[in-house]
C-alpha cells in the first residue's frame, strides 16, 4: 500500500454542519456485495452521508468495506467494518457502536467530532499504522485494541493520535504496547490539545533495533489546561537514535514527553 509521507489531522477532521432532521438508513444488501459505498446496499438506494444514521444489522459474519473517506452522523454495525485505501471514517453526532469490530488499514483513520458524539468498538480491533482523532468534545473508545505497530510503513511515515478540544477523549485504556516503524523518520505523535488520551495500560513504547533507525520518534504532548495523557502504566520507552541530525545538521527527531501550559502527562 502506498504511504503518504505527511499527515495533517486538521485537514481531515473538521467541523461539519448537519441537517436538522437526520435520516436513518439501513443496510439491505441489495447491491449483492459488502461495499459500503454501493447505494444499492441501502434501503433508500443512497449511501449514508453526514446527516444520516447508518445501521448495519444482518445475519452472518461479513466484512463491510469502506474504501473512500466517509463523513457520517453515526454508524451502528453488527458486522466487521474494514477501513482501507487511506480512507477516514468520521462520525459527527450521537452514539455509534460496532459490536463485530473494526480493521483500520495503515494510513486510514477513525475520527469523531462534536460534543454529542460517542463511538465505541467492542469487537476485535486492529489499528496498526492508522490515525485516530477526536475533536470538539467527542469520545472514541477502543477497548479491544491491545497493540499498535507502525511496521512496515516506509520512510517518512507519520501517524497521530489526537484529542483536540475540551471534553474530547480518546480511550485506548487497554492498549499494552506501541511499536515504532522500521524506516527513516517514522513518527507517531500522541497529542492532547485540551483533551484527554487514556493509555493507562500501556507498558512499552518500543523502537526496535531493525531497519533504518535515523530520526524515528514517538512524541507525546499535552498542551493546555485540561489536557491529559495517561501513561501511568508505562515502564519502557526506547529511542534507538535520539541524536540524529540530517545532512544540514538540523535536528530531525527525538522521542519525548512534553507537557506545557498546564497540560499533564501521567507516568
């Protein structure tokens, strides 16, 4: 899969206007496949959009494929959802529950935005190499996510976990390990900007002694009042090349814990 070298969360997750009367759109499978974007798979023969509540409640064990960026009011599914092709799925209001789990391919992402928005995935959760963002008071909970790996993503790959805005919370409370990538300048940014990121079960942030170790980093920051990153279970944090500088002598990257302007990182 082709990997983008730069990722800017603020260009992907943003405030979205919603219509006054949301529509409930249900999966009927009329399209004969499991492609979310096939309008014939929905009872209205239209693909759910930003003002719509999408419901997938069908028999069997299937994988619903989302392969292009989707902004939707809410999503409830009893089938596995796979987000692929560098797509981002963002929910904007109400409660979303995915009971059969989610697989988010590297470079793809999950977003939740808005003070009434709460998304929970209770089934098996694979998020290796993806981006996660909650903004404007939203909550995203992934209790079945137990590990996160950036391998293999290619040189310069950047990923992010972001909680932006008062009341925003990214709950990764059962995540035990984070493994850095294996190429030059792979970077994971964990940023609480007036929000909360719960990683209280995280034991290890590992930078493996493989591949190109130059400039690789995991940067954890809490900026601003009410910003919290909970790393209270952390015992191991490695950076194989903390002093790397590029050809021009410019510092390229270093893992760090940074709290500023009343932000708090609990270790």
